[in-house]
C-alpha cells in the first residue's frame, strides 16, 4: 500500500513538471533581466509565439512587448509576478504589430507608461482600432480577444532614448526603418544583451508586409557592430550575432528571388513553393512565405 502511494505521488509530481514545462516561464538571462522566449506554439491565440521580456531596476520593472491580447498579457503578468513584485513602470513596444502590442492594456491599467518609436505610435493610433475589429483576418476568435483594448504609447521618441530604472540603464535605439518604420531594439550595454523585436526572427519565417529592405539591412549592420553577446529575437529561440547575419542573408535572398518570380507568375502559392527551395531552413511559420508574396510582390490580395 505504501509503495502504491509512493508511486502515485511520483507520477503526480512528474505530471506537474510536465504541465509546468509546457508553459513558457521567464528565463533568467542576467541578474535583473528575464526573457519570455522559445515558445513553440505559433498559433494566433498564443501570440504567434512572440517573445517578450522584463528588466528589473531598483525603482521598478520595464516590460518589453506585451503579446497579442489582454489574455496573453495577463498570462505574462502572472509569470512576471512569480519573479518580482516591484511596480511596472514602463512598457516598451519594440514595434506595434498586434502580437507585440495588443497586451498593452493589461500593463497600462497598472499605471505603466507605454513607449515606442514615433512612427509605430502613429501606426497603432491610425490602424489599431480597425485591426482589433478585424482580428478574424489574423485567425483570432472574438473570445480570445476578450478585454483587449488598444493602448497607444503615451511616450514616443525618434532615434534614441535612455531609461534609468535605478541601477539599470536601458537604451532604446532605432537606426532606420526595418521590420516596421519604427522598429527599435532594447539594449542593455552592461549585460551585452539585446531585445530586437521582429528585426530578428530566428528559426522562424519573418513577416515582411511592412518591411523596408534597405533600412532593415542597414539596421542589422548597425546591430552587428554593437557589443552584444545574447539576443532575444521577436520570434524564435535565444540568439547571437550569427543569427543577425543569417537574417540579413534571408532578407536579401527573399527580396531578389521573390521579385524575379513575381515578374513571371501571379500565383502566390507557386512562388512560395519555389522560394521555399532556396531560402535558409526555418522550422516555424512556413505559411508566412505565401502571405509575404501576396502582401508585397503581387499587390493587394
Ligand atoms: Zn512584427
């Protein structure tokens, strides 16, 4: 009987470990820096597996990106509360695509100041409400968006902004238009850490509909020249500089080949199949290739 109880306890413990590891917990990258990274569930309801993170200073917490909905933002907040009870002072949107900014409302309700680049502040202000109404186009169900409200960043900057969190200096840098016009990186010089938002997709086919290819290449060159050892990409696992280089190669190849193929065909699926043969291997979001072809090379759907 005792042995049976032991086995059952052991089984339940193993089950608990399994359940916990199925959820993305915060990964500690440095003393005061954590990332929400490496989620493999790329469904719309799980923010297309977008990454996020936090920096904790003496005075409070800075949150990097807020996921796709109030539900997702609340899940993130609950995990933040497992590691710190300090006030959440700032939210930085690396850019204002829905999977990085529609959870803003959860943190704004706590009194956090939301920050982005001016161009992405303007993009969310002009398109956010319509996007929220048409989330069905992105594969989201109304119940998954329950409680979600658009919160446009209250504070915006042009090229650089430094934030002193109390013992923790956080730098926001935007070099050129890239993934979006105002895509920025969050840089921690002491830790040699960087959150790139969607300027970097690792092991993940990137979303290119709003891309500025020349500016994106310039931005990647600027990041490659910086002192950085570990990078949290917008989607995909924890990365390094070699992934920035791979991203640049992917973009150049995609743009060159897609232009050539679109000149002789208007069939997005056929073009995507050809592109897949030559593009670097990525294990997630293969469907994105055809979406990018439709969005950028064949005009409007
Ligand atoms: Zn994006």
